């Protein structure tokens, strides 16, 4: 997908070497903690604590075995995290796409204010809105349920999706839809058949970012979940208990939490970059 | 296919919106009215013949769980209870054995465990919503009882009800001071919770260092006193020992540790606890009102932190922390325990239940090397801060749920359940019942090297802890509704003092001034 | 089409907003279940609260330094990745990984690495003679917290700016090449202006969250030592959840909201200027 570098055609071998050195240093900075986390998760606690650091050792999978055993229940938390993030992302994308399109095409009075209001709904400090949200959720019986959690995630994902999809649609000329409507499409058909496919990479990029926000959330999940609906970040925070920090499990949790995203990341990274490059950031 | 799923999802979201618009106000408000009869509890009204409850695991020598003859243990079958608790060993142990209770009563119980601040946060929000999501609560006396006492049911009502099971062994079987702190607020008219866990700070020290005859003799010769930790050691001497070990480690004379002492001086609750031991040893306290630390009060009176005692304590504490292991200012009790278990530290005040971690070879390099004693004394006394909590029932639970919750509490705080928790493989926690400590088996476990001590390693710390629980030795922080803020003022100013931003006198003055402003004195 | 979203947004924003205004006028400290009218006491106590202003000071340090470092590093690395002839996809994918480590885990990991007993980074520092406890010393705790934020979020800036770079039109660059411009001149006058909008979007997304997300502080320093890492976001957590003073929390929350909106508006204004 990337063509030959355009800006750097005349760069010499030295420049390229410098660039690689920079990139390698950056990668060490980014990856060393992660590598250390993965290695630590494969050690016994005694091994984990022994300094100077060891990079070669006999790995043990005991921590993982324990976490995924019936009493560890980690598989369950993972499932909760996946379900809550995917559902809230899906809801946000559907509503955000429709709303974003309407916002981009409609002629609203004070349209700019409207779109800023949309994104501003995501800005409220969480602890301050927790009480009203909790009261609402409690009245509806949503505390501790998966529906409640999905809805809580939607509170920050929907404004984001709506706003960013709007910027994508603004970059797609309305003339294309108008042409379609001349050909006999309804307004919705024109949107569905013409505009939406063009915005697809943007949709994917938005979806990935929404997934990331939901996947990483701790503030909402810590209050709105119960044992049955607990997500991975909440489970991670519970490893700091009165009897000490369960470092082995903490490191294993960290490893597991990036795995799905690593796998997904490999597949979707190019859509992410392409998607972002078409709308929001052009 | 996919399209349809997305549509369904969006319809679902719309449905949610409509429900929101027409939100109901139905609210079950359980009987919150208090019982006029304010008997102090110990099952005076036993009228009917008592019959042992069908719970397995009764231990000879412990008071049995009983109920009036003909009591139907299954009468609340089908009721569901949620018990919200801090993620502590007793709750893990209860969770493992909850089937016992569920089988006998038919009541199902979910034990929801979070860190203490999340528990406090969820309970506060739930009370604000007047919801009955949590029927059984772990009310930390300082964060969740003092401020919200009227949100809990008066347990005397159940304990005096002739048709219900009563507290096995009676209230007198609970450690007296713990029952006062965990159970009451402001007066003894209402009993809000029963003691459930009981961590207490004592001194952990390395026997391989302190009992080493060579080190011991050398210290005696150079510093002029016997350094054996015990009731006669003073904080001043503690500081001398700390510096001496640091120096000898540097010189290569002492091997096996890196630092003389450690502290839990992170800007956090642990710092207040760590400091309180010294403060009370010097005869100081946070406020003037009586009963501050026992049954608590809503008006703590003026702050006493401006006193010369408090300043002397702060001066000593600062010296101790500044000579302690460098990690001390970022450690809470966990960080300190880890460093101690890694063999870095010769002595430190720590919660007694960390004993089991020290004796766990997977987590500790100092197995068998740790000794326990009451904390050093100041000019006035030895003070060992208590940090336990009880279990109570939310008044927003329905009457039926409240009674079901009572059965759960009777079981969970019973001597036999406390014994079971102590024996749990998960490390266990020490009981809140005198009767358990009187069992010969448990007494044996307090001596190092016995089979029982290996089975229940927390008992190793119990000799010192039982000493620490004596009224003259235990320290209870003020139980007042404003405590969370006062706590934060205290540990924040202390942290500034340790960072050399304030002198001890300034820090104490700031604590006094801010606390007075907060409490309106 | 807009209606469902607007209804939901209204519920999740307007209801809490009015509730916050209401709560900020109520006293929750006496009896949190039945707050009583408190006039402007919460507001006055917040505005007179030295800790509150101190926490804004720490917030400015955290936000300004954090955003600046993230922006410079993120943009610089986007340029580097954009210019390397081979392995771009691999590098970008690996560089993105920290984004998916939940902040709460980032905090735990930071604590683990910096622990003086067994932390790998602490050990490395000890090797070069730095024996201080990073998270327990006032001068180093804030930089450490900032670096954790930088570690986690710089990749987001990189990805967005990289997307901007790839969307650049060819012509202006070619024209610059024809004119024989140096790389720095091209960067200054052609590339950066073209990706300006990407940078602003990245900044907008980050600035919305940097004020309100405090997960890493929560799990590491909890504001200490000596309040050196107590940002206003963390202070709010303390007031709302530890003190359970919902009235004062609402007042603090509203002031934060105003500042966030002001920041957001400013970035959008730059954004709009960039478009013309």
C-alpha cells in the first residue's frame, strides 16, 4: 500500500542508517517493557524477583494454567471484555455512521456548535458524572449487567464515532450521492450504496479506536461491573490485594490483554492508517 | 446477516433509551426503624430450646451454631445475596466454602471482591441510589461505617429475635476492642456489624540477624543495650539499631540484609498507619474527644496534632523513615512486605497477617527466619494500630433478604467459620474469636517449628498480636465520619515532611489546622 | 438518522450535566443519601482550596510536558517510519503495541519495573549509580508518570500523523524537489503544513483524555509523594470516591469540564484555520 517514499528520494545511505537507528531505539523503548512483562509471566515469583535480570530461563506456564482454571475464571473476564468492547463499538459505529452522515450533509443552524457539542459530551470528568450515571443505571437495574457496561462504554465511544465519521463524510463530495439519486436511488440507498463503501476504511479505523478505548477502560468498568461481568482491566486491578501484589498474574494479564489486539493489529493496521488518512487527518 | 445484527443492536440501544425516559421510581425501602430494646446483645432472650445447625465442620471445643427448635434453615431458600468485600484472605476462603452455607440454607451468595477503595466507592454510590444491590457489606469502620452507620440494619433486632438463630458463643466471644470498633457508631444502642477480620500492625524482624550472637554482642558493646525486639524496645532504640545495621551492612560486617529497617511511607493510608504507631507511643492522638477509637463519635473535638507529643513523634518518625530502605517512600504495606520477603530488610512494622507470605517459599526468601514482637514503645506505651472490619446488612435490602443475610453473617463470623478461614489453603486469616485462640491446637501453632504452625503460618505472629490487642497496647484511629479526609490530610502532610518540604512542626501544625477547619473546630 | 444518537448523547450528557450543577449546590457530607441545599459553599471551598490550585499546577506540568513530548516524539517517529524504505508495516505494528496495554496495566508494569527490590529499570538505574526510589521521590515521580503516559500514547499520535503523511498530495513535494529545497525546508514549508490537520486531530483526542484519565496515577503513586503527582483529575477521584463528597466533586468536575472544552475549542479553532 505504501509507494516509494516520496519526500526522501535523494536521501543517502547515511541518512537511511540514521533513520533505522532511531526506529530501533524507539522500538526498544516501546517493546522492552512488554518483552519483560511476557518473560516475567513465564517465571516463578522467585525468578521474577531475582536481579540482575535473566533473559534465559526455563519457562513455566503455571500462572496461565491457574488463571484459566475453573477457579481462576480468567477466560470469563476475557470474554466479558471482548463482548462489552465489541458490542459497544458496534452500536457506536452504527449510530455514529448514521448520525455522522446526517451531521455532515444536513444544513443545521449552528452546525459547528452542534458538532462541537457532540464531541464535548465525551469530555466530562468521569468521577464527577459517576453519581448521576449510577443513579440512572441503578433505577434501570443496569448495575453489574453486561447491558449496563455496553451502555457505559457507548457514552464515550458514540460521541467519538459520530464526530470522526462526520469528518469522513464531509470529505466525500455530496455530488456522488446526488448522481446516484438522479439514477433513481432513494436518499438512504445513495448513502448505503455509494457513500458508505467509500467511507469504509474510515469506518474500520474508527472501529479500531473505539475498540481500543473500550478495551482499555478501567474507570467505568470498576464501578459498573460485578463479579459476573468483570472485565480484564478490573481483574488486573484486583491483583493488588491486601495480601500483596500477584505479580505473576499481573504480568500474565498484561500479556493476554495485548494478544488479541496484537493479532487484530497485524490484520487491521493498514486499514487503520489508510482509514485515518482519508478523512479526519487529511 | 451482519446487517441484521447491527440493526438489532441499534434497536436494543433505542429500547434502552425509551426505558430511560420512563424510568420508574419503585424503591424497596427495608425497615430501617431501630429496635427500642437496646440490650447489649449476648442472647439474653434465649427462650426456645436450641438445636445445632446442620452445618458441616463443627469443631469440638468451639461454640456451635444453633437455632431455636423447629427453625427451618431453608425458609429463605431461593433468596440471592450479594456480599461486597475487600479482596482479603477471609473472603477468598469464604468463597471457597460457600457451598456449605448454600446447601444448608438454599440461599445463594455471590461474594464480590474489590480493592477497599472500590468497595467504598460502590457502597457509597449504592447507598446514594438507595438500591439493594449489595445486601451484605464489609463496612470498613473508618470509610464505610462511621459516615453511613444509619444505612445498616441494627443487628440486635435479629440477635434478640427468639425465632432466629443467635450469635454462636454470644457477643462476648468477639475480641472486645474489635467488637466496639467494627460494630458500633457513636453509642452502643445499635449493633451494625460483627467482627470479621483483624489485621494489626506488629514488628517483623529477622531472627537470623537479631539472634546472631556475634552481631548481638557487637551491638551491645558498641551501643550499650540489648537489641532483642520486645515490649521494652523504644522507638529511639529502634532508630539506633536501624542506623547501626545500615552502617554494618555498608562495612560488610552484617550479611543477609541490605537495610536496617523499612517503612510503608507512600503517600497513602499506609503512611498514616505507620505513623500512628509512633504517634500513639508518644502519647499523642489526632483529636481530643473521648471514645474516638472505640465506639467513635460524630464530633471529634479540636485536633491535638499541634501538641509537643505529636511533634516529637513526627520528628522521630521522620528520622526513622529517612534512614530506612530507599524504597520506603513508595511502598505501601505490599511493597514493604515484598522487600522484607526478598530479604532486604532487618525489621519493619507490618500487618501481622503477612506472616503467611513470609512463610511461603514461593514468595519469600526468609522462610523460618522471621520473628514477631509488639511494636517498640515511646515515652508512653507501645501502640499497635488495628485495621479490621466487620460484616453488616444494608437497610435497603428487603426484610426477607435481611433475615437471609443475618443467617449468612451468623455463619460467616461463627467460631467454626473463623476456624475454617484460618485453615484455608489461601493463606487464611486469623480469627476474631477468643474461643478459637483457646483451642489447644491453635495455641500450639503459635510456636515456631510445630506441625500446626506450618499448617497455619499466620499463627506464628499471633503471640505478638494477642499481646498487641491488649487494651494498653492496641491503637485505634479515630472513628469519625470525616476520617477519609483527615486520613488524606495526615498522609499528605507527612509525605511533604518526608520530602523535606516541611519540618515536623510545620507538618503537624498544618494537619491540626486543616483538620480543625474540616471538622468545624 | 441523527435522532437516535442525539437522544442518547443528550441523556448521557445533559442529564449528568444538570445533575452536576445541582449536586454542586448540595451538601453531601452530612448525610450522603439526603443532600441538603448548600448555596455556593462547595464552590467557595473549592476555589479557596490550596490543594485544588496546587493540583492544577501539577496538571499543567503533566499536560503540557506530556502532550509536547508525545507530539514531538510521535510526529518525529511518524516521519522516520514514513521515510524508511523497508519494514514500515512491521515497525508501525510493533510500535503500536503499547496502545493496547490498558493504562491500568501500564501503571502496574511501571510499578513493577521501577520497584527498588526487583524492578528491572530500577536495577539498570542502580547500575549507573542512581539509587533513588523513582516513584517515591518528589523530583522523579512526575517524570516517571509522564513517561508512562508517553509510552502508552505516543503511538496514537504516530499512527494518526503517519496517516496524514500518506494522504499527502504528490505535487507540492515534487515542486519543492524541482526547486532543490533541502529536506528541512521541505519539512518546514511543505510537509508539516500538509499534516497539520492530522496533528491537531491527534492533539484533540489526547487532550480530551489526558485530563480525565488517571488510571496510571491511581495504581502507582496515588498523587504522592508530597502531592507531586496529584493532578486535578486524581484529586477529583479522591474527593468523589475517597471523601465521597459528591457536591465538591461536582464543582471540581464542572471546572475541569470548562477547561477541557476551552482546550478542545482552541484546537478546533486551529483546525478550522488550517482548513482555510
